[in-house]
C-alpha cells in the first residue's frame, strides 16, 4: 500500500543543541518524557512539539526502535 504525505506549517518549541548537550541524564530523561514524546488517548506514539504520529501499531514501534538502535553508533560519534 502506498502512503500519502502531507505538509503542515506550525510553530514548534524545542531545545537547541547546546542546551541539550549540557543536560544531565536526568534532565534529558525529563525532557524526552515531558517535551518530546507521548502516547495519546488513541494509543498513538506522537511527537510533542509537532503532534505528528511516530507509531500507531506495536510493529511500527518495534521498527522505530530497531532504526534508533541502527543509528546509535552514529549519534555523538564526534
């Protein structure tokens, strides 16, 4: 099945790279739990800043986790 994409223009609030780099592990965990990701009342994993869905099924959630694990060696490598 082909999927459709759509564009939205909206203002988002986020933390800049310098601020994030200086966060303690506890502050970062608080940030991701309160300001980055949430599960809505339809059990959909969403982005807090833009409200777009990230995973709707457990299979999609697992695919997202697999992809994040794949990216792990690249993050903070410099």
